[in-house]
C-alpha cells in the first residue's frame, strides 16, 4: 500500500508541475500578445503617449516576473509592487485632470506606501540574505 501511495503522490506532483508549466506559458504568451497589440496600436496612431509607454512597462514587469518564476519557482513580491506602482502612476498620469484632489492624494499616498514596502523588502534582503541551499 505504501508504494501505491508513493506513485499517487508522484503522479499528483507531476500534474501540479505540468499545470504550473502550462499556466506559465499561457500567461507569458498572453503578456507578449497584449504588449504587441498595444505597441501596434501606438504605431497605428503614429505616436506613443505616456499612458501607452507605462502600460508597456507593466507588460515588461509582468514578463520579467513570469520569467523569474519560470526559472526559480519563486514569485518575486517586489515585481508585484513595481507593477502596482507603475499602474497607479499610469492612472495618475492619465486621469489627474479629472480627479478630485482627495483621489490624487490617496493615489499618491498609495504610491509612497508601495515604494516604502519595496525599500523595506530590499533592506531586509540585504540584512538577511536568502540561504542558497533552499
């Protein structure tokens, strides 16, 4: 019975790994597809606006995050924070003229908090480096 359980566990691990790999390819392909679509829209307009450029940065960060996860099986939290900072900056840059002052302050405060989170994570990583053997 123990050998049967080991085979079931191996098969389950294989299914999870396969699903994860397939998911990474789908997400990566979708990011590339979306970035290319956005780029061709800019080309079609004959100009690149700040909102489009910031959106391309978001796609770049998402792609880097998928690539790092693909290589290391670890999700870099800092990249999620970078994406959030870029998305909020994009929102602020696009809609600032139509936003009430309170919304501008809240979004700016959120950006500051995210930057402080990135700084904290960076300081912790320097002070407590990861053990490479894990």
